[in-house]
C-alpha cells in the first residue's frame, strides 16, 4: 500500500466520457470483459485465513427456472463480491444437481420413454419425440428402453438444461468461478459419494435393513422422512364392527377399509375409560374372521373417531410405531406397485374370507376399497353409510399420490433418529453454527429433536450414484445380503451393474457361487450432502487437491433456502460430523420464499411463476438484483416490478451523477467532455464545512454498511448506502454544483480556488466510494463508472471496499447533520417558489429562515452554497429559534425543521423564444 493510499488520496485516470449514458448494453460489455480477465477466478491461495469459501447450492436441473432462483442466488453473490473487495480470495464454485427423481420424471415426459431393466442396450436408439410442451405422458404411452439408454437421455437433457441455468446466472452477473463447476452425477462427485459411503459402512454408520418404509407407487421408490409433505386428502370414514366371540360388536372408524385383511390388533389409549375393560381381550375382524387382540398404546388419540383404531401393517406411520412398540405380527398386503398382493395370505383361514380376498387380488387400493365396503354393507358390519372427511396424508414432496408403507430391504445412514448420543451431538453442532437470521436455528433444532428414524438413503431408480457394492450368490441361488462385497477406494467410482468385484470374473455375475450387483442407487441428497467435500476435493490424492482442501475446508458459508434446512443443511451437517468431526461451514444464510403480487408462494403447480429472463430483459440485471437484495434474509418477499424500476433508476442515477462530477473541471483545463484527463482527490483538500459534512456522512455510512455486511445483513447495508446516495445527489450535488464549476454568485463573486477544489474533491471522493459501496449490488453500472474514473486500474470488483478513516480525516470534526440542515434550507427555498407557482430559476430578493440553534449554525456555515442553490440574490437572514420557544410552538416538529419566516420573490426569468 502506498503512502497516498494510506492517507486516502485517490489518483483518478479519467477516460473519455460517453455522450449519453444508460444501462443498455452494459451487461454484454462487462460480461465479456470479466470472462476475458478472469476477475472472479479463485486465485489458489493456500492460506486458509485469506480464503473465503462458499458452498453454493447446486440447483436441481429440471428445465424450469423462476425468479426464486434469481432471488436467493443474488443474496449469495452480494456476499461473495463484498468478501472479494475485503481482500479475500473468494472460492465461489457452481454445481448442477442433475440426478434424482425430478430429472427422471422430466426425461420420461420430454422423450416419452420409461425404463425396462430387462431390455438390452440399443446404441442406435432414437426417442419417439423431444419435448412435450410441459404435458405429462402416461406410462402406457411411454416407449420402454434399457437402463443405459435411459441414463444417456438423462445426461443429454441435463446438459441442455445446465446451459440454460448458466446463461441465467451469467445474465444476472453472478461472480462465479466457472472453472470450478461440478455435476452431482459426474465422476468426481461419484467417487466422493461412494468413498464416504464405504467409510460410513466400515464404521457401522451405514446399514441395511428389511423394514417398513414409505413408498411412492408412482416413482416406485422408497422415500425418506425429510422428503415428506403432508397434504389434505379427501376420504370417507367407515364405521366398522369387529366382534367378540359371542358376536357383540366393538366399532372402529377407518378411512382405509381395504386394509382390513392386514389388521393385527385394535389399539386404544391406556387412559380411555371406555376401553380399559377390553384390554387383553380378543375380537374377530369383519369379513376375514382373523382373531386380533385389543391393546393399549399412548399414541392412540381418544378424541379421534371412535377413540379405538385398527392397526394394520401398514396404513400409516402410527401403525409402524405401534407395530414396533407392541411387537405385533407383520401382515403386509400392499405391493410396491400400490396394488393388493396376488395370493391369499396364510393368516386368513376362513373360507368366506379367502373368497373375498381373492376378489381384491391385484386391484388398486381404490378398487379394493369399493369391494370391501360392498361386502361390509352386505354382512351388516358397516354401521351407516361412509361419511366424507379430509385427512392429512403423507406424500412424497414431488409425488401426486399418497404414500404407501411397504416392507423392503433398504440402506440407512445414522442421523440421530435412533441414537440419542448422536442426536445430542448434532444439536450441539447446530449451536456452533452461525445462522443468519438467527431465528432459523430453532427450525434445525426442532427437526433434529423430532427425528424418529435414521436416514433412508437408497432409491429404486436409475439415474444416480450407484452403491459400490456386490453380494455373494450362494450355491442355492439365493443372495447373501449380510456380507456385501466392497471395492477398494482406489478403483472408485464404480458401477456394480457393469464392473466386476476383485476375485471374480464377469461370467460369475448372477450365477450360483458368483456375485450379484446392488441395483439401488443413492438418494440425490446422499450426494448433495457432500457438496463441501466435493468442491474442496476431499481425500483426492494429488497435491493440488490436498492444498485446495486445506485452504477451503471447513467452508465459510452455506447459503440456501429455508425449506431445505431439514434436508440439505441437516444432512450436510450429519455427513461432516461423521466423517470430518467438525462443522462443514461456519455460517449459513437462509432466504425466504418469493410471493406473487397476491402474496401467494410462487410455484409451478399454481401457475404463478415468473420466468426470470422477462424482468432481466425488461429492467436490466442490476435492477432485478436490487429488488432481490432489498429483501432481508429469512423473510418472504413479493415479486415487485416497482422495486425493479427503482433499482433501474438507481443505476441510471449513478451513471449520470458520476458523469456530471467527472465532467466538471475538464472544460477549465481545455479538455472536451469526451477526452481523457487525470484528477487527484486528496481528503486534505476538503476544506469547506458543507463538503466536510458530506465526508462525515460518508464515513458514517461506510461504517454502518460494513457492520451490516459483516453480520450478513445485505439488505440493511443497501438501505443505508442507497439512502445517502440519493441525499448526496439531491442535496449535496445541487448545493455545490455552482461552486464546483467556479460559477460567480448573483453578486458576481467568484468562489476561491480552494473552495472549488474542495467541492470537486468531495464529489470525486464521494462517487468513488459509492461505486465501491454499490458494486456488490449493481455490478454492471458500477463497473461502468469505475472504468471512467480508473482507466487501466482493473475491475471495481477487485478494488478495496472503502474504509471510513479517509473520510473521517476529510470531515475534520464537522457533523454530518450540517448537510441535512443545508438540504432542509434549500427545500424551504424551493417551497417558496413552488407555492408561488413560479419557475425554480426565479430569484429570491429577500428571505428569512427560522431554525433552532444547531440548525441555524449549520445553515450559516453553508449559506453561500444554499444561496446559490436557491438563487437568493438579496438579503438572506437566519432567525435563531430558542429551544424553549420551539418546544412551545404549535407547529409539530418545529424544533427540528427549518421554517420560512418571510420572503420576497423577484421576477421570473423570461422564457426563451423557441428556435
């Protein structure tokens, strides 16, 4: 740092100024320049303290963009740009979450295909069509293809979608290092995910189990607790009679009579006096005549239905809880496809019951329900007719049908849901993490406290990271799941359906004495939960990767949406705790929802989504960023084009104000406005009280904005900066522009060279600071004005964030309120003319203003500039109002406001004849 820089002296190399200014064309111009210069490229710093690393959310690549993407990613970019200006080497990668169910569903609809694992790979396969304009293609109309053909189509379509996303991010001006881009299905992420899983397995943190789990019949896959969505679902209550040995009925109410054949017991609350006498007794189920016990469990709700319920394996998650706690038999009748099993279960021995069950075999639950209800009506076991109701039912968050619960072999990862010690450790990890805003912390804690099972990480799908496992096939042809065959880490990534385990040959696949592949894939969150390890090159053997990991991990920031605290944030915390024994990052910022103008959450299903290209094209990227950055973290924000218009006006005003200030003085030095020049802005040259007040206010704004940014309150910082920018333009520039030009006053008095230099220096220092303060928010407009001020000095986005010290020195103890009082005085002078309905150029022959002592002193110190701005050509008096007098005044706020005491106007200037 030079001595000049330490003293706040700025040497400006001024480029030729454009004849006209505007925001049009700036985005293309500066994007190209940024790409060529690599201004946002991570520098490869190895000192961890000098690096700021961001675990950027990899958006789900599903072809659908909306302004919600713009909203939250802008928040992150503001922080990234700020940290870069604070001198950090910012590590800001981008990833694409391109595997999982959303991608598969999109590919099925886009190409009209579905997977049939029995089909061989067809290298010449051509899909029936490409693109369906958003229409959903029924499964029966989809062409079956091999798994490999389907994966190739997934890769093809995601590559197209990723181009759209990248184009959006670039148009928005995100300062991403595009050389650090990754894909969650790519070779490196697969290696990380498989390596982490194998280590979880070795430590006993990953395990497989045959257990009841939530199952989506549409996608044919298991679903984790974190992916549940509770929705209201219409149904009917059926009052059904179970009977004691003597035929006496006991009634339950159920919305799922089709599960009667799966009934294991009747359950009531132990404190329910209506049923206490029945606990331990047995009844027979209607139609099927299966003997079941009446048992007690505290989870039974006394005020729901009849207060006693049938427990079926499995109708809902409460059935699973009762089944586990009371050690009930397992009697599943629902298949993975959502239909009733194809043979009569052995616990049904009654001939009539067998015949009824045969009628339901292979039927959907809806069809089976109708059959059972008709038989209940016929047998007299249905009391009255079904009554309509709406119940809260679990859905997969991306699914359309209620989830079923089926028993299957699945892989789980420990997350504290069944381990009290791990649960407590993860709660403590949450306390170490800095949440922004802090009130979001409770959502994390509530989620962890409420876990009731470990994380189900296996999926029965196709496009994802394979589990790196095989299993021995015994001589009798059965698979031995208890002893999985694992690869060594140095051969990862592998696909067990293609690769062969060590010690075996390809011919031994799926034959007795050989091996078989694990066909399940990992849940997409099982890969996404490792994004900190992926982007920092955890456990990669080369020296460059080792250095990168050491310099970037644990990371500094995880930005994300509030809705995925339970999925992405928590799962990443779990993985880092298990593997790295630390937090994955020190801070997390959580954005709110985007609401439509009617304050409803934007969503594709509601049809109220705005495509982000529209506002960017209409108002400009800086304007859209301004709208996004104006919203506080953690709070919902309304899509507001009015805000975008304000943002556009702010960008244009910055361009115009800077051009105005830089043009002053060039004429005096015989330069044309379009020519180059130099200027030196030294805080020591700020000598006039009004100028010093402007610098005092700048010092205060820089301090407040910096404090807000350090606290991740980007919207608060913007509010402080923007408020003063408009005051600087509307008050300060208007007050000093005549002095800055060196224009004689109404009496012919010319300001001194010292006073002129003071104004020009203040304008230069002020607009230089505003360019830097607004750079994280308006990257295109600020880069443009910076290029006018600092030719050849590089990007404003690598310039130093301003510090208050030079402006404090320039202020020399003058209060920032002096500028505010001067602004109020000019406002009153304009008010005189406005009320008289004359031109603002009309001279004021005499005027007297009244203000309290503080205001009068401030106005007196800047009276020449005020007189020039208000065109006061005659007597200008200040009447000092004593505090006691002001307090007794009938005028509200009279002790704070400048008041017109008397005035006299001259003749308005003659209108110039039209040419």
